[in-house]
């Protein structure tokens, strides 16, 4: 019996030792619960992380879509700006350039007008000074200066510069100096109309006889008038008229120069040519058929 009790005690003691050993190897229930809690927390964190990643991905996708829309809007805006610039270049720039050119042209015209006015003012001052000198000389007993009137008309008016030189050289050849011009009218000094009448009658006779040596300046003026459609020149009693049908010259009687309508005689070249045709033969010459007046 004693042996049985001893064996039973040893078996119980061995079982307790085994249980104690197993309890030392395996964690307790609280630790397992804590581990499970931590695992659940980690699982929740992983789910939150996955949700965060998904939300960030959606946000990035939205930002990319917004950026694409912004890029399209910028491209559309750039296209509109380029279109506006093209329209400005096509419409406004030529208009602005044209207006600037008009302003430049107007400024040039104004400058030219001022220069012409300055030249005319200087010429008028020179003329007035000359007339005062003549008046002073006359008051001291000198003979008064001889004066004669003249005129030069051309149609079309743009051809006038081509005749101004021949006209003034012809006047200078006969001892006349241009004192003043007023439109088509000339005021000449140096010879009296009476002395010019004799010279011009001799000139008309020389033209009828084709005397080239003594009629050079006159032939140059006649040749210049032949190159225009309509016009004429007058120096004292000498009158030259160009019409589409004829080119004639003649010396008017001095009595006609005192008539009021003489100053505007060249306003109607046809009437002036008719008046020349009624002059005596010694005062008239028709050069319409002459082949070369400038020779």
C-alpha cells in the first residue's frame, strides 16, 4: 500500500511539473489577447492605408484631369490671341501705317508750303527794297524804271515747270528781269513796252523768214509750248498762244495793252488765237506747221 501511495504521489508530482513546464513555454491568455488586439489594429491601419492610397490616387487622377483641362484652355486662349494678333496685323496695322503715311505726307506738304512762303516773302522783300531804291533814285532826279507785264499759262498745270525756264530765259534775252510773280502773272523790269514792241516786230519777221540764228530763245519757248495741249505766254505786247489746232504768235498794239481785259487774255486760248489772226501780217506769224522749233 505504501508503494502505491508513493507511486501515486510521484505521478501527481510529475503531472504538476509537466503542467508547470508547459505553462512556462506557452503565453498566457492576456498576452494572446493583446497580440490579437494589436493584429486587429494593424489590420485596421492597413485598411486605412489602402483607403488613403486609393483617395490619393483619385485626387491625383482629378489633378491630372484638371491639368489637362487647363492645358486645353490655355491652348484655346493662345489660339484666340494669335487670331486677334493676326486680325490686328491684317486690319489695323495697314490702316495705322496708312494714317502715319498721310500724316507724314501732310507734314511734308506743310513744310514745303512754309518753305515756299518763306521764299516768296524773301522775294517780296527783295522786290520792295528794289522799288524803294528806285523811288529814292527817282527822287534824286533819275529816270523811272521801265516795267512790263507778262503771263504764262499751261494746261495741264503740271506742265508749267517745263515752260518756266524757257519763258524767263527768253525774257532775259530781251533785257527783262523778273521782279515778281503772282500765279500766272509776271512783273518784269528793264525795258519799256514801247522798246519791246519794236524788238518783237523784228522777231516776228525773223520767225516768218526762218532765221534760226536770231530767233534761238524764241524758238525754244515756242517748242516748249508745242509740247503742251493748251496755253500761252505774254511778255509786254508779244503774245504766243497754243491750242490743240495751232501755235501762233503776234505783237499786240500798245493801245490794246491798256484795255482791262488784256491781263486775262490767255484765260481763253482759242479767243486769244483768234485775236492774233486778226493782226496785220507784219505783226503775226503762224508756226503750227514748222517741223522743229528747238533746232
